[in-house]
């Protein structure tokens, strides 16, 4: 068992796709949304849509951490790298490197001389801090419940190692509140949620229960592999055709009902809930995480006095989610794409001025972004 | 946001590198030999066809499982000559060394070059040494040139390719890129992934001597198999379809790619060749390759097709299809 080939078996995929077709034959369109960047990417990477009947509509929600990170956050990171260029090293996960801010990206700033280092884990960032005692090392802390525990752990570890030159620019988000915001969106008529795999391994299935109970929308936590996704869709359709709604776990080999208590304890120790800005979606109450007071000394925003540079409320920010919300960049419909009400093809910038070479919106930057997946896998 | 500075993406071998070559270098150096954009230029000198190539090596770290910057410099240059159907003969070696670099390390690299050259029966006949201030380069860079002779009966050309031809890869993909990455980032995978860095000249010589109808060859180095296939279809009147399940790949490489979110199709190889061959000779070519240790995992992975023109399509393991485009920048590890 290598946990790769077994979940990419072509014969089983065809059988599953037949079972799915049988289940929904002669039914109206059923709309399902996945809210996980890796689901989006693998649906395109394996050409899964071609295995589904035409009355199943798959939408990609705000599941890519880079795509939902506001422009102002990138601007702030760039501002720190410029204003404190002599004393700061920026460390970041790879995807964020090319994400566009208002006028530049970290990739471009690096070419102009900024110190930006791509790391593979927060512990690498700690090593950078240890090896550069004379510099202040800023880690760009974005992401959902999957990555945030590792960022929490890095601060606990920095405290233990007495590393006083390690800081985090936080913009962490949690998934259930944005799912609720999407359900309250009148333009979207969802029939089911394919819940994220790795987020759910941390938070478990309970945080989604309100969706099934209060909104009567079935949820299935599905793994990333093609057969996981197909089976997840099948499990959703079973509930929909029986008019049931509950939270079920397809990804049971990893995701458990109670999640990962150790990771949750780390999260709770370092972070507390706050409102958060989502690129193109606006501020969503309770959808973010901020540092608890004990860990505030790690907060890059406090250390670097950057209130002049970012996080001013701009036209991008509205609440609740409104129709036609545009990102700060004129013409980009990232917000509507993240909400699933529009497709990349509906955007007049897509494939023309906005492409992976010159991304206008973040959905085109991250490999998990809907626009990047469309472009890369030939939906253009 | 317009590019006014060179970014690392311009050196990744993907789309930006190609744009730089086509928009900046080609129009200015404009000549017939260069415009072919082959791995080596083929020059007609007094009735002899000479293959001439150059390459620069800036690999970090200098030493990695399966090779070092020295073996890479020699084998990389040899392979660029071999894939145009020439027999590599002479190389040059230019060393740009950082002040303070350990002499023992330089000796180790030079010994590797000596052994690699001897193994492939080529001679390093001219060279240059420059030392620059600390910080101006990262330890050691090597530039090489290589020349070889193309036999009269050999005539490989991208324009000879036609629908129906088969695409063969001589072995597993992604080994070199993932070995270097794993070593550079100290990812600590055991057993370590080994680079495939090796000279292809003797295997290719056997192949060409066998009389099979080879149309075109290229070594899929920077940018990987996907980039090479895109280069083959670029501006041509055909496309390529290849099948995911036929592509040879080592378990370690695949696992590391899965973990980091990399696509092995875009990862560099340093001891592999992509061969486009007439359909009727495909099995024979595979057979000859498999007789050689460097070609033991050779496989037919795809076919040249009339449609879609200028595109490379992959049939996925579960029966879907997707377009394989040229990469825009370096692949970046994903957040989650």
C-alpha cells in the first residue's frame, strides 16, 4: 500500500463515475462546492469534470490560502521589506512569493534587492532567525487551520530557544465562518459542501455540523486523491437524493470526528478568534485568528510600525458579502470567482492581461487558485 | 506589473527564459545556426558538420547524491552534443571561483571532471580561471563549451517529425532536480534521492548505429519532460499526447513531489533523453535503450498527433485529459 496508486485507479474511477451518473439521472442541476485549494487543483489535474454527468456543477470556493489573502497584506510585507531593508529578512512559503500586491510582488522586490527567503516549514524560518542573529526575521503567516498550528508551534519554540529576532506577520483564517457566509449569499444555491481534507484533519467534523443542522446542506470531508473526490461526491449525492443532511467523513484514514487535539491545543494557546478580511469577499466576522496577548511580542505589525502602509479599509472591504464585489484591482472579479458565482471565463482580464506570467488577481498566482487551474489545465 | 528587472523565473527554463531568448538574444545575434535553437549549433566547416555548444553550471549545493558540479558540467555538455547526433570530442572549462573557496573542494570537483571526461572519452583541452571577491559568486561556477562531429548519415531535425511518430523517454524522470532540491534544503529523506547525472553519448551512439529512423532528440534538463515536449510542438503543425501511467518515475521522487506539491513532469533530468522516432521503429529503440544500464527504464510515453496543433496533452491515470503547458516560473512549494 503506497497510498498513491490505490487512490488513482482508473477502473474504479470509471465505476464510480457510472454510479454517480445512475444516482442523478434525470435530476435537475446539482451544485456542489469544494472549499479546498488542493481539491480544486486535483479536479483539474486529473480531468475529473469529464467523469461527471453534465447535471453536476462543481464550484471552487475560497479554499486557496494565497487567493484569499488581501492585497493590503502583500503591500504590508513589501513595505516592511523596503522600509527596513537593512535589518529585515522576510521568510515565506513558496506560493505567496509571486502573489501580487497593489504595485509589486515579493518576487519582484527580491529582484530589486529585498531579502526574501522561501522556506518549507516554520522551523526553517526559525533556523534562519538563529543563523542571522543581527537581523529581524519576519515569517509571513497566512493559511487556514492546517498551517496555523505549525506557526503557533514556531512561536512557542522561539520562546523556548529564546530567539528574540523572530516575528510573524499574521493573516490566519478559519474555514467554517466563510462557509456560513457563502450559505447566506442569496446568489449561491448550493446543494452540498465537499469539506476540506487537511483543515478537517485538524478541526474534525463537528465544526461543520451547524451547516447540516441549520442550513440543511450535506457535508462530506473528502481526501485529495481522484478516487477520494469522486467518492466524496457520491456520498454527497446519496444524501441529496435521500433529502438528508449530515456531516460525513470520506477521508476517514486521516480525518477524525474530533480532529487533532494536540494541534487544536496549540492553536488555542497562541491564537484567539478575530474578524478577518478575505480578498474579494470583505470582512467576515470571526473568520480570522490573531495572537493572544502573551504572544504579541511576535507581532510584526507592532514591531515595524507599518500602520501607514497597509490595512486601511479600502473599497474591497464590505460586509456581508455583496454581489459584484471586486478586488482592489480594477476589473478583477476574484471575489465573485471565490464565491463561485462567476467562472474565470466570465472575467474580461482572464487569459489576456491576467495570466500566470502577469497575474492580476491572486486566483491566478497560486497553483491552487481557480484561475490558475483553469489556465494551466486548458479550460481557457 | 511589468518586468523591469530579471527575476529568478527568467532562469527557470520555462516561458520567461524562452521569451528572453526569443525577444532579446535571437533578434540581435540573428543567424541561421542559432535560429535552430538546438541543444548544440550545427556548423558546416570546410565540409565537416561540427556540433558546438556551451553551458554554465551554478548548481547549489556543489555536491549532491549522484554527482557534483564537475560531473554535471562535463556530462551536461556531452549530452547537449550527443542529442544532436554528434560524437562529443573536446570540452573547455572556465572556472569562476569565490575568494576564500576551499582548495580541497576545487580539487574534488576537478577530479570529478577528469573522471567524467575519461568515462565518456572526451578531453578537456582549454580552460580559464577567474577569482572574484567574496560574495560576488556563490562558491564556484563553471562554464563549458563542447564540440563534436556529426556523422554524414545523421540528420536529426524537428521538421522531420510527423503525426504517428512515437515519443520515448530513456528512463525515470525528475531524479536530478529532486536530488539537488532535497540536498539543498536538507530535507533529510532516506534513502536519499540520487541524481541521474550521466553521459548519454555511448548509448546514443549505439542507437544511431542501429539504423533506426530517429527524427529528433533532446535531453529534458531544466524545465523537465513537459518543457521539452512543449519545445517540440512549439510553432509546429502537430501536437503530442502522452499517457501518465507510462511515464517511468522512481518512488522516492514521486513521494517527494507529492509532499511538496511539485509536478515531476517539470523537474530537471541530467541523464535522460527524449527521442521522437518513427512508429515502426519505436519498440526497437526501446529495446536498444534497455540493453544499456542508463536506458533500463526506457518507455514509449506518447505519440505525435495531428490535433490539437501546438499543444501537449496528458491522458491522466483515471482517464481524464489535461493540457501540459510550459511553466511560467520556478515551481514553488505549496502552503498546504
